[in-house]
C-alpha cells in the first residue's frame, strides 16, 4: 500500500468514526490501528507462501493489533 493512499484511507476512516460519534482523538487512534492491521494483513497475504484468503489473514492481523494495543494500554507506568 502506498503511503499517501494509506494516509487518505486512515483519514477517511477517522472522519467516518467521528461522524458516528467517536471523539476526535479516539477516532484517529482507532483509524491508525485499523490502517496498521490492514497493512500487516496485506503484507502477509501477498507473501508467496501464503495460502489463506485475505479475509482470514485480515481478521488475524486485526486480532493481533487489538491484543497488542490492549497490552500496551495495560502497562504500568503510563501517565494518567
């Protein structure tokens, strides 16, 4: 995925989330994480050794990004 196209997609996702009532920063963070999951999924799916459908690869990547974000949020030492 080209960087500018990815940036446009992320910005569009953030605007859509805001339109649905998500606060601005929350919408931006969620859109960035969604874009990251999409990038990871595409990289894995396009690997020549991959035999899985894109939807399965995307669901797995999203699950992993969600788990990583949850772990990061739960870390001690963050400012509150």
